[in-house]
C-alpha cells in the first residue's frame, strides 16, 4: 500500500463517502463512549437502526446523555438505549464503568472508543496529573479497552476468540459541539468549523458521514483482515512509513510496555487481564 499524500487526502475529501454498512445486531451489545454528540451520537443512531439487544451510551454529562437517548428514540424508534456515565478525564470514573459492566453488562460484542477534545495552545492537565489529550484519547481509552477485553473475547462476533481491534480515521468533518471550535480530523488536513468558510463547505464531511467510519470499523470487512488495522474510508490503509518501519515497531513495543506499567498502577486488574489473555 502506498503512503497517503496531501493530494490523496484532498481527493478523498472531495469524493463521495462510502455507504453505511449494516448488519443484524439482534442480541448484540454495543458500547459507545462520547455518545451524546458528534460522531458518537450519529454512530449510535446508525447502530440503533440495526436493533441491537443493548446499546450503551457512555457519556460524561447526565442531562446531555438523556437528551441523546431521546434524540435516538425520536429519530430511529429504538427504545432500549441505556445511559452509563463515564468521564474519561478521571481514571476512577473509567474503573467504575468497567466494574459496573463486569457486574451488570453481560455480553459485549462491540466497544467503540470515541472521544472528542478541543486542543489549545496551553498545556492542560487532568486531576490525575496527565496531559488532557493524552488521558482522554489514549490512557483512559486503553484502560477501558483492556479491562473489558475478556468480555469482548468471550462474545466477539462469530464467537471468535480474538476480538477485532482497529484504529479508525473519520476524515475531516464538521464538529457539532465543543462550542463549534474545530473540525475533528485524523488526517493531515485541518479547517475551521465555520459554515461561512468556503473551504469548510467544500472539504468537510457531515458528522453523519464521518460516523459511518466508526460503524464500518465495527461491522465491515472480516476479523482476519481488520484485526490491528488502520481504517480510512471503509478500507485498510497504511498509517505512515514510520509506523510500519523498524523504528516504529520498536517504539510501539516500548509504548506498549510503558502503557501497561502506567495502567497497572492505576488498576491492577489490567495486568491480570493481559496475563490471562496472553496465556490462552
């Protein structure tokens, strides 16, 4: 696969968005974090129309979460959406969420770790002492994923013993909250979220279009094809030459070890999960 260039990304943004992939989700359980707005909410609507057994919205704000559930019910007719509170800025909240799911969650088929943040020029730290962006987008998400890994392994699609773990790029799209300050993007292209801005109108996907990628990461392709893959525009893509090179692989190994060391101190159950999982 060739490395994506700026022109490749520009061409992708100007091309039509791949259609939504659908699947019968009867009796399946889905968790989506950051679910009350933006990509998370739109993905919830897509999943709701596929009639899952349980659809759990992980939200920080109770009022906004309840509004999201009402929105989903009104637009899709789905009435079983559940609100579970979780604040990715607080490791204690992430642990409480994982503990609750171990007690009350039952099976887990799909875990969509979506989080939106606004980057500022100044460094912002969480109450746990970590940089805001790092904790929300990496450490907290990793903690939740690793704590719930056994349940995903037990009830993965088609009863696979190995869950599908993917990284999804949603492309450049209009942001629908966070005071409308930015357009969310994992690509080397960034535009302001101003509907009067011609560049934004020309290039940015709608939030609904961007959310299709979250759904495709969960439901599209095959587990063998996508496990560990980077997804862009409903296909496996090369993330960067560095990531696939020798230096990148060494950095990944070091990052994995350091992350386990950090999360193990935050929640000892993480180490237990990994040790048990790797010996299976």
